[in-house]
């Protein structure tokens, strides 16, 4: 491994209302302490900065009950408002990866209907509550026909809480892998968290599961509603045949209909199938679904492909996982290019599997890339063990790449870093 000290710029923090309140409370506490000491022992003012951790902790402790009360009230208001629309179709989407892709695919397919989907990065109980209050309040007597709610979680119980608020009538589970296992503690806990969606569906609801993923398929036993499975390996309700990667995306056939989607990576076939299954349930015909998905535009930084300065870039910097990382390697293997470069920050939140997974990814990448550049030296050293060749650690002095290069970008990478490495 070619090591150097990586110089990275820290991103600016986002000043939320809670953060502003805590900082202002801390400053008020500082002012009170300073005034008290000034009148008694001015020399003590020199050590006031040493008490910042204490004053901040005190502010948080005093603010916590109010913060908890306000959060609960907001979620309760959202839940009660949702209950005023009993005929509303709500589609909940969860999974380790693919949530945003399926949400956007389904939104695209249902274009023309009265449909609303959660915005980017809104998938927590507070985010969804605020979104529901905004969307349902302003619609009044004309609510959306369908709500599509992306549901994320960092611990057990969070998806169950989201379901109590949004009350999904349909549920989609995209894939259950090892992403975030470091937060959940075990694969079993992670699976249990994702299962909360299908367990919350009403008996007359419907669950759509990716049968290509064993953990996902097993959730069929944990719901009382109808289950539809999709996959590419047989024994499913909806199956894709004649799958191929084309210069413009992926293509396959299901039933008598051929689908062509401007979305790269054959791992996305099951994501498209899940959107097809939900759209069929909502009464759409396959030919109309196929026409709609042919106009799909992938979200930025989600396995999207573009060309800049003679370099073809696969950008998967939104939310990488072991599954999507392997899919990117597989895609790169099939692409013609003068040089192939992997630029990655590595993967996080994998718990005790972190080092092993990076070694495994390095082994998978053997023979594919001419250069491998890591943002994180620690993850890089384990990737290098599997890759069996030296890798680089990104610095401001990392060599630029030439034209006719294929650049695979995986994980959280600042756009400026990508631009700096282009010719």
C-alpha cells in the first residue's frame, strides 16, 4: 500500500433547530457563570473554557424532556392526521439497500396519478412525521391517492414506530444484507428490524419480497397478509427472464412484456420487479409500466453512469453496501476501457465483519482494476490483502487519471475529490 497522510476537509455542520437551542442555552449558562465569577473572583474567567463540556451537558440534560415531549407530540399529530384518511394507500419500503431506487422507480411508474413520495433522505420517524403533516394538511379534502414512504432504521423498533405513524397498507422489502450490522449488533437483530414492516401490514394488505435474497424471502412467514415474491431464480410470483446489461441500462422480460430501463447493474432487476409488482396491484398493465420505466431517471449518486472529461464514471456514492459494491465490481468487469480505477471510501457500520468483508471485496476485485484508491487507509489495508496488489491512499497529490478511463466511485466521496482526479 502506498501510504501518505490523507488531507481531507471537514464538511460544515448542519445547524438544526435543536443544535441552535443547545448552543444558545450553553452560551446563556456561560454568561451567568461569567457574571457570577466576575463579581467574586475575576481570575477564574481564564478557566471558563474548560467548563464547556459541563455546560453543554447541562443544557442537553435540561432540554431533553422538552425535546422528547415535542417529538412525541409531533409524531402523535402525524399519526392522528393519517387516521383521518382510512382509504389512503400507503406503500412502505425498507431494506438494507435499494429503498431509494424502488421508491423512485415506483414514483416514475405511477406518474400521472395523484402520488406523493418522501423526499431524499427523509426516512426517519421525525422526518416522515413532518412530511405527513405537511402533505396531508395542505391537501385538505383532496389527499393523494398513494403515499410512498421510505423507511430507514438504526435500531429495532424504529420501523415499527414508523408503521404506527404512517400505517402502510402495502410493504416492500428490497434486500437484507449486512449494512448497518455494526449498529444492530447481529444479523438476527437486523432481520427483525426489517420484519417490522411486514408484521405491521393489515390482513388485507400485501407484502412484496425479493426472493433472490434468502433473508428477505423468509419474511413471508412473519406476516398475516398476502405475499408476492419477485426474483430471477425461479419459484416466484414474478420472474425476470433474458436479463442483459445494455449500453443504456438493463433489459429483461417478464411474462410477454420486454422491459428496458435506463438503470445500470443487473442487481437492480429485482428492484424493478418490485416496482412492477406494486404497480400491477394498483391496476396498471405491463405495457404501460414498461413505457413508464423506459423514461426513468436514476437518482444522482445511486449507481448512475455519466461521462466527464473523457472518463466514464459509475457514481454509487449515495449509500454503498457490500451487495452494491460487489455489483459495481461485476459491472466494471464487463465494461471496455483503457484503464479501470476504483475510488472508494470503504464501507462502514459492518461491525465485526468490517475487515473480513473488505478482504472479500478485494478478492472479488482481482483482475478488474488497474488502480485502487482508498479514502480510508484502515479499510484499504484489508482490501489490499484480498486484492493481492498494492493500493493507493487518496491525497491531494494522487495522480490524475487519463482519458478513456472507467472510474468506479463507491461510498461517501466528496464531489471535489472526484473532480480533482479527472484529467
